[in-house]
C-alpha cells in the first residue's frame, strides 16, 4: 500500500541514511499526498530546510502481524508505526537525490534539477547500489564529488562544494523493520500515553488521548484522526472534541461527521470545522448555531470569542436570540458596546 511522509529535505537525507525514527513515539504516514505536503510545509517553516515528501510502500497487514497491533495502528488514511522503519520502503529516492543536489547548488546560477535528468538517474542508481552491497558505511565526499562532475558536468563545472554537503552516512545492516524498542530516549509519559491508546479498554484509549493533550504532543492531531474510526462512540467523540483545540485540522477528515445522527459527534465535528476551516468558518458557525440540538449550538458558541464581533454580526445575532440562556448570555457579554443594542 502506498503512503506519504512529509518532512524537510535535511531530515529526508538522514532518513535515507538510517531510516525513519519514532522520535515522538511513532512514525506517521498518510495515504493523502496533500496532507503530507501540509505536514512538510509546517516542518519547513520551523527550519531553514525546504519541504520534502517521501513516497513509501508498506504492507500494513504483514507488518501488523509481525509487530503487533499495539505497534502498528492504521485508520482513516493514517498509519502510525512505533518502531524504526528501514529506508527500503522508500519509492522516490530519485526525487530525493534531485532535491538534495539542487540544495547543494543553492546560491549558484542554476535551475532546479529534474528527477528525470539522466545524470540524476545514474547517481540515484549508484547510491542505491552502494547501499545494497553493504561493503562500506559511507560514501566519501570526494567520491561523491567525482560522480557529480562526471554525470552532471553542466551543473557542477567550476562549483566549489563543502565536503560536509556531500556526506552520506548510511547503515547497510539496517534493511528490515526493527522488532525491538529504539534506543532513542523517549519521554515515559509519552510511552504511557501511546500504550494507553493501544489498550483494548475504551476508557484507557480516552485517557491516552487526554495525556497527549496535556503534553501538547506535536502529533496530537494525527492520533485524534486515527481514533475517528474507533469502535467506541465515546472514543470518537473525545477525538473530535480534542481536534477542536489542535493546531491543525483537515476539513476533509471532519466532513463525514457533520451529518451524524449522534448529536455529540455532530456537535464536535461542526465545532472543529468552525475552528479549522479558514475559508468556510462562517458557514460552520451558522450551521452549528442553527442546529436543533442545544449541545450542538453550545459547542459552536464556545468558539464565538475567536470571531470578530463587528465582522460577523449575523453569527452573533443568531447567538443573541438563541433560546438557550448560556448561549445568549455569552453573546451578550461579547457584544457589549459593539452596537448590538437594537438586536437585543
């Protein structure tokens, strides 16, 4: 099955060398290239390295049978693996080589090198062959420079390159999935939370999500999304409610829940869309505040402080006339002195 992983180019080079490391308890993949691209851009904004998307082939069922369902969790287009993953799952190594070479040339007079350039194809096959032979632990910078001059002469003629830019340290012995825990240090609180998420008891899975929320875990949204197809209705509700307060939220993932007959699921889904739909937020506020169920309107009204009182007058007027006193009182507090006297 094909999955995508969004990261930065700097991290991508390291991943190609040693594989994917579960630094925050798990490595995340998605079946949506758009989601991976968003994740890559988010990471790139925090660094000086451009975004990069890995394309990988992973047999989820075989891996789950091998490692156990508590270490391989797959649902709603997301895959979380709590073990180190070998670089052998990567399908687009040619694109990585092209991006890396383009990055090396940054600042020089050049156009981005296409992954389809014959020289990139030869370089990629050469790197792959060196990794597969397992005869050495590194491709030496001098050796790499010679190959660049040989196969990409028009780009590298007269260009001075730092040896560090050409270092590629790979692990030829690591070609399979690890079954033992990584030696990388992991926060025991994160481990407890992830163990709880894989528990058979719904209350434990809810507790795991609450622990991750308390830790402000950077993968909180991904864990919530993974639990949106949980067999327990309560777990799905808590996952949706937690997404409301995440920094990220994908409307495509949330849309299937807005017409749910379960009022609590519908309430959390509409509120999450009101929070995360940058272009359609007003629509979701209106839909939530017009819902027949008070709990749906209350969940949406709780987000009214995030709106501009003047710009969204129609939404605040809906809340001011709501039959639920809690919604009405909140709207009145937010609109004091804002020209809403006649609306009351």
